[in-house]
């Protein structure tokens, strides 16, 4: 039970800004994964 409480506390400290940055990184990784000869599509996602 104690481990779960610690995990929940650490989640509370995860700010919205950090969350947005994390989501941007995920989107960037997805963009790279979809970049097989689709350069135009790639740049559209990244910029």
C-alpha cells in the first residue's frame, strides 16, 4: 500500500507543463516512426 501512495504523490508533482512536453516528445517519436519516404507529412507534424 505504501508504494502505491508514493506513486500517487509523485504523479501529483507531474505538472501540466511537463505533461505537455512529454506529449510533444511522444508526437515527435510517432512522427519519426511514420517518416518512411513521407518527408512532407513529417515536416507538417514537426513544425
